[in-house]
C-alpha cells in the first residue's frame, strides 16, 4: 500500500485533501501542528500523527502549506525523507524559486487544480455551486515532474487525481509552464481583470443602475463573451459595435506593454514575493 504523509492536513487546503483521501486505497498519515487544525481533524474523526512518525517510511509527502512556508518546512523535513520519496507540492512557486532541498534521490512533483470550468455541463445545483471543485464538480488539473524517474510522474498523477477528484483531464506541464499559469495567467491577469469587472459593476450601481440588474447583466454577458473569445460555439463573434468598443477601451484601460508580466524577470519577482517567508 502506498503511504501518504499529508502535512498541513488541518488547514484550509489540507482539510479538502483529507476529505478526498477518505476511503482511498492509500494509507494516510495526517500531520497538523496548530491546535485549531488538530481540533478540526478530530471533528472529522482523524487523529493527527507527529511529523517524524508520519514521514518515516512514507512513499509520498504532500505539503498542503502556504507557499511562503514550503521552503522552510521542506528543509526541516528533508532529513526524515527516505531515498525515492515523492515530495508533492500544490503550487509551482516553490519549485520555480528552487527553495526545495537539493536531493537528487527525491522526486519532486507539482500539481494544481484548474477548478471547474466556467462553461460547464454540470446537471445538479450542488455541482454548479462547487466553485473550487474537489467536492462534486468535475475539474481538470495540471501536473509537472520537476525531478525524478518517469514512474514518479505516474504515481504523482494518480495521487493528484485522488486529492482533486472528480478529475477529467490531467495536463502534463513543465514547472515553468505551471508558473506561467499561476501566478501570471490566473492571478496577475485573470484575477486582476475580474476585480476590475467587479469594480466596474459597483460603479454602474453607484451611477444608478439597480444592483441586481447590474450583476445579472454582467454575469450573463460574461458567459457570452467567454464563449465568443474562446470560440466555443458556432458563429462566435462580436458585433461591429462591440469590436469598436473593445479597440477603444484597450487603449484607455491597459498599458500597451502589459504582456511584460509574462517576461521571466517579472515572473521571478512575483514568485519571490509569493515564496518569501514571513519575518
């Protein structure tokens, strides 16, 4: 049986993984240092295991901890990791920043959920409202093997499908690919644009548009616009008036060189901010 040590099992992400690993074919040892996290685990009927005990003989170690702690924690646990252990992290930042221990005999695997697609085929209200995924809504995931033998990738994807279930496709990417996807594509660009859309909606309300009408209007239009921009249906195209509005607004809202956020220097700065440990 594959043994998993889940570090940070009582945290926000750790509890999601704890739930999804219930009933799995793996032997799971739950590690949680905070009293609150331990209490939350016990509420689920799970007894926390001391760190060293959990790591001893574990085949897979999952670090469900904040990005800015991964470097510190991975260095702390490294002496307890047997040769051949698969160390799994849930975001590319620490791998990209090269803060993991320098051990050629360990395998490093990175995985992250894509989250349920905004254009979906879910048929139940519960699935439609599972925004993060990993409960009832199906989602895709991305995976990357930073170092280690090919069989380590197979094991990593297998575990990733279990912790993020229900999973559709698992996309194999490089660590650099994963860092571009997050933080740059999903947070630097995607989340920022969504914040601007929310601020624009609030501004419409401030100028007199009924709040419910503004929200219903923009959420409906976003679905249409996503379908058009990503060519998801036959005949997907903007009207001439919409194209003119987009052309004019891009000059007013975005800097001409905004794609510089994808450049390696900008990516490195963003990753450094994410992975810097708290004082």
